């Protein structure tokens, strides 16, 4: 105990001696390193395996015994081992990536209270909150090169396995509350599987199968540093990086690292929505910046809650709750329409399977299916349908421009574009024609005479108008007092 007291006194004296020199040295180092990461950046993947310490990394090299002692004081349930690999990461964060730590310090007040409460409820080590810094840089919208998403970087399959819904409208991997709860359950299951937190964290990064393989290759050893050489290269950096981040976040003042300006924490309450809701219009009605809603609800991909979502929990800034309580129904009714900006996004979204009524129309655009034939190219297809190549890639999740014969592409075209293309005197080449939609096929059999029409599965207002003498969509909506383009099978429409 006495030895520890003298050691800490020595450390404080050392800090005082070098503080005057350190500021200028650090500024010089940051200028030499180059541009600093943007606030939304996650930890860069430029350090794997054994990161080497350069001469610049030794500017603030404190005695190893002191750092090991500080780590032992921080250690609780999760081992915080100290060695040269951990020291290299400490150098990395305290010298070359100081700006990254500043950003993490400025964000921790937003997410750490949520992490701490959820970890405590699940009886998990509090230190695991630092794992989210390694995973996502405390950015709920972070997306890794491997397409892992959110604060806890769930892959799509694993996210669904732990109850995180994903479709064209929401991705609950970006929901801070639900993703944190799912992350805690996943970490608990991994710990139950391996009985060791270092192995559990390794499995969180590379999957339990890779950890088991490393254990077998090491001769069935079960300590992290024993199986270290047999783990995937990125995972070898994962646990040492966690130790370094835990250390630096607790001792950042020792290295003269201060947080950036803290973004304000937005207090919120939750309401449950059972109707179509446009977030932009809703924010205007409440006189709240749209960015506040997007910050509180990062899981919403298109700033809209569709009507088929039932009892959906929406976070609303607490300072807007009084206005909402007074005029709740009027505000919700006003936000039940769709703004032009959101309409463009919805037109680009494919309908989620099993969640929508059979419809191929959305906010002035109609979905047609194009079957690729030999000789087709994205440019030719885009020209024919008067859309952008980039949009075709986005609608069909294409990474490049290569397509193959027989492939089916979803194309969202404007209704007037479809109408004008069908009116051309000379038909387009067979390879550029769209395959008839199911809605058009069903209307081919529908009677074109009569005053009333019963909506069939797959019908849209545009397809009905084309099958009944070209009556305009707006006229159909006006005669039937429709407030949107949504139709239900069996619904009766007045057409004349």
C-alpha cells in the first residue's frame, strides 16, 4: 500500500515535470500525423496483429510498471492484461488518435448511462460498455465494411436471431436501446459458452466457431493469450484494443486529452403510433428540428412509420410532449400524409415481404420487373425507363454494374414515364421491355365497363386507371375521397 502511494506520487511529479514540454510536442505530432478522423468515424482498421510503435510513439512513454499498476486498479471481472501489444495500442490512442478519444469522451454521456443500466440489469460487467467504443465509436449509424451495423455492430443474421427487426423502413440494429439489450444477451450467451470474458469478446468479434478452432489448434488451451496466435488477425487486435481503450478512457487526463464539446443530451418520452406517420411533417407540427427526431430514432431509415406497423414506439423530445398532449389527434392526422422529400425515398424502397398489401405503386412511382436478356446493360435499361443507373443499383442492392441474363431487376418508374413509354409507336427492343407486373395481368381480365370496380390483389390506382379507359388517378381519388394511394383487396371504387 505504501509502495503504491509513493509510486502514484512519483507519477504526479513526472506529469508536472513534463507538462510544459508536452503540449508543444503533442501539437507537433498531430500536425505530422495528418488529418484526424471525422466525428462519425469508427476505429480505423489500419492496426492488426502486432502494431509497431514508431519513434513518435515514445514521446509520452510512462513506466510500464505504473501503467500495469493502473490497469490492475481498473480490473474488476474482466482481465486487463498488460504487455507490449497492449502498450502499442495505448500509444496509438494517446498519440496518433488523440482526436478519436476526444470524440469518445464527448459522446459517452449520451450512451454510457444506457449501457450501465442495461449491463447492471443483466448482471454483466460494467467494463463491457467500452466494447462499444471498439465496435462502433459510439455511433448508432456505424456500418462496417462487413455490413455490421449499429452501436454493437450486429450482422443481419445475428441481429434477427436476437429480435432486431430489419426491413425497408427500420433497422433496429441502429436502435440504441434494443441493440444494447440484444448485445447484452449475446455477450451473456458467449460467456456461458466459454466461461471466460476474453474468449467471449473474441467470439463476439469473429464468431464462436473461429474461437473453438483456435482452441483446438493451440492444443485445447483455453486462455486468450495462449490461443492468440491462432485467432483471425483482426481478432488478435480486438481484446488488446479493448484493454487500451478502457485504460485511456479512465486516464485520459494523464495524457492531457480533453473531450470535445459535448453534444446536448435530448431528454425524451415514448409514444406508440398505430398509423402512417411522416416524421418530417410530425416534427414541423411540434416545432421540433427533424434532426432531433432522427437522433432519438436512428433506426428509422426513411423518416416514416408505415401504417402496417402496430403500436410502434417512437421517441419524442420531452419538451414537445405538452403540445402533443393538447393536440395529439390533430397533429397525428396532419402527419398522416407524406412530404415530397419522403415520397422520393419511399418510391425507392422495395416493399418488405409479408408486411404489405399486394401493391406495386408508391407515391407517384410504380414498380415493374425487368428480366435481363443477353446484351442488356444497366445504362440501356436506365435510359429506357428514364431512371438513373445509381438508382437501379440501390433498388437491387448491386455493388457494381454487372448483370446476368435471366436476372430480374426491380425498377421504380414514374407513372407518366410508364404511360409515355407504352404510347410509343414503335415498341422497344425485346431485351429492354419490362415484364408485365401481376397488377397489369390481373387487370387484363377485368371488365373495362361499369361504374364500380372491386379491387383485386396487386391492383394499384395507376393500373386501374389504365385498365378503365385512362381515367386519371386524381379523378379516381377524388370520386372515392381517397387520401392516399393505398388500396385493399375487395375495396369498391367508383369509376364513372
